[in-house]
C-alpha cells in the first residue's frame, strides 16, 4: 500500500476553495487514490476516488498529477460544516488504510 | 438502507472480561473492514473480509483479538481478555466492491477499566 503524506493542518475562509494536498510517491499502478473525511467522532465519510483521471462529484474534485505521485482534493466553496480531518489513501485489492490526515478548519 | 450498524455504541468493561463488538454491513456489500481509532495511533486497519473470508488480518494486534464473519450480514470482533490499552473507538465499514468507497458505522466506544 502506498505511504501517504499530508500537511497536519490547514485553514480556509468560508466560501473560498479549500485545496488539500497529498503525496503518495510510492503508489503503484493499480492503486486507487481515495479521500475520506471524519467530522468529530463520527465514522469516516467517503468523498471521492480516482486512478489516473481527474474526478468530480457533488462533494469535491480530485486532481491527480500525471505521474500519480500526488493529488489534490478541492472543496470549491468551503462551509463551516466542512471542518474535519481529511484523509487520503492509496488502496489496492480492497485494503483501505489511513494516515494521520489533515485537520481542515474553515473559519467565518 | 440504514447504513452500517454497530452495537453497542458504548461499552465499559473491567479488565480481563470478554468483549464482543457487532457489525451489520449494508446489504449487498461484499467487503467488510474493522478499524480501531485512538489519539496516539489514529485509524488502524485490524482485519478485512471479502465474501465472508478473512483476507488480511495483519493488523490484529494480538491473539486476544479475533474476528468472524459467519454470513454476509453479520460480523463480530472479540477481545478476550480485555486490557485497558484496548480502550478505543472501533469502527466497522463495508463496501460493495474493492473499487468503490467504503461506508462506515458510527463506531463502538470501548472503555476497559
């Protein structure tokens, strides 16, 4: 499984885009990149995933570099409710593991 | 669907006692995961099943921990005997395939005194 590196914490102003980076330089060709978030003590919530191409859904966009060594999760218009710990994970053959994540704080 | 259901939500037990945590995955999901979360160690994958078969249990900390999935709609994580260092939040998650996002339960907060 790919080892992932994320900044410990980030701040974002409400209404602005939040761009959360993740390095996964050891990712292999068949590993997908997954993003989850965890709010307070709730269970992690799936956000988005991708392999090579950029992806977008109703929650966020995922930009994966061409060499697949890093990715960025974009929350286009952050709200206070987006304050959470965000995890990226490289996953192969179903084994989903988590690093320490990024604490995103959205402030008014 | 009600989502992944875990029980109990909270458990307080004395050291040395047996503890059983339960999980009901989402119907139709064929992969199930057990995680443990603490402040010190974050989210740790303990074991995961595919089609009721344990695929990887390398995260199970000791022989005191065991997990079973007797059928597609039920799994248990047992700790016997429990120790104070087992205190944590235990999450169960399920996914329909290994290429889609996992859905997590609300967790069981275990306190061993």
